[in-house]
C-alpha cells in the first residue's frame, strides 16, 4: 500500500514538472537564437566596415543571413521552420 502511495506521489510530481521543463527548454532555445542574431549583427558590422553589404553566418546549424540597406541592418533566419527577420536602424 505504501509503495502505491509513493509511486502515485512521484508520478504526480513528475507529471506536473514535465510541462514546466518543456517550457523552460523552449525559452532557452529562443534566447539562444536571439543571442545568435546579436552575434550575426556584430559580425555584419565588421563586414560592413570592410565594404560588404550582405552575408551569411552559420551558428549551431542555423543560417543567419544579413543585409545592409542603409540605415537598416536586417538578419533573416528560420526557427522551428518559421522565418523571422530582425532589423535595426543604425
């Protein structure tokens, strides 16, 4: 009887923590992609100073393509098969 109660408590505990863990993992992936966008913009700024107007940076298997259209610097990327664009004015 005690084993059944213990197992029930453990199943309820793990069952409630699983969605929370899944949410935290997704949040971590989103933040990592935003960090990679920032790294791409930094590398793009260096390339712009050297005369380039566009390029691609590959980080963790994701292509981050950037383009400089004065005064906008835009980075395009796909995250979970959805295309995104991040633009800043400089």
